[in-house]
C-alpha cells in the first residue's frame, strides 16, 4: 500500500519505510481509469502529472517508485511472496518474467542468486529495474526489454527458479475463456525455461481467474503441454495489507503457486 499512500504531485523526493507509517503527512488517491473502464466505469478522467517518483524500502532493498507507473507504482501485494522466494534462490539462476521494477529479481540477488535476469516489454519498467539494481549494488541482476512469450520461444536457456507474474489477463468473467488460453500458453513456455528439479512461481492477478478456482487446472494443462511433471509446494495470495471483505470474493484476486518442476 506504500505507493498508494504516498502518491503526491510534489517533485520533491519522498522516502517511505513501512515501519514509520505514522509519519505520513500527505495521502492522495490515484484513480486508475483504464482499470475502472474494464469494469464498466464511464466517468471523467483525472488530469494527472507524470514523473513523480519517490524512494521506498522493502525487505532491506531500496526501490525507486513511479507513482504513475503500473498499478500504484509498486506491486505491494507480492511483498510476502518476494520475501518467501528470496532465500530459496541462494546459489541459483533466476528468471523473473514480467519483472516490472525488478522486485523478485532483486530479492533473489540479495539472497545470493548467481544470476537474476528480468524480462519485461516495457522500456520504462526495464529502465526502472536497472536503476533499482544499481542502487542496491546487485551486479547479479540483468534486465531485458522484450515480449515475454517471444523471448521464451527464442531462448534455450534454463534456470533453477522462474517467476511468471503476468499482467491482469482476465479483467472480467466475460474475458475468462480467452484469458485461460493465454495463461496456459504462457505457463507452458515458462515451464520450458525451468531446469529439471527447479522451481516455478506462477501467478494470476485476475480475480476472475482466482475466483473461478481453475488456475491450478490451467497450470496442470500447461505442464502437459510442456511435457513436464509438477508438484504444488505452496499456494498463497496477496500480502496481509490487502484485506478481503467477506461480501466481496473478488477481493481475493491474487493467486501465487510455487511448483517443483520435474
């Protein structure tokens, strides 16, 4: 929630540390019109300035956060999953797909990964990830601007740990059938990039997919397509600062599945 709480229109640098939340002086809501329109909203757009960034820390890592970037500028919902996966990457090669600002890759490198490579189609995101790696002195990190599916098809490299965290592919239940096929194809490609005996952390941030209860089934079908056998080690959701109202099941939008790949 850090990015949402501290989104301001000041050009001054602001620092956020979750342990000092009581020191927040300014809070501003940033409305995501594109996301709202997917859900049927047809209101007037807000006039926003661009380029506002501030420094944030999470798990001992420093991040530059662009509050007008993707989502709220930082994927706070994956905080606990980054913290869980990081120690498992010690001495391992890691591939972070749809890496955005490099959260999973940076955590892997911090915990001793021999290589932490991130891939994202956004030049802005890749530039941000590179700056974050440099700010933390993480030489094991490298980031590439590329379409993830095309990159996977063109690469024959294999990694000990692969993270696949694509954008919201199913903005509504109506789009779920098409999104299901996309998730299956993406996961089949990601599984092909995992060394035998390695790990795949695969995610969906689409509430339509999560609430359908079929994400594990999609991953199973992807494993069949890839000719791989998988074992589910752990399933999880968003971090604890993303509470869920019992009357709004769609609030449980994030599913993260950790697989052992045979």
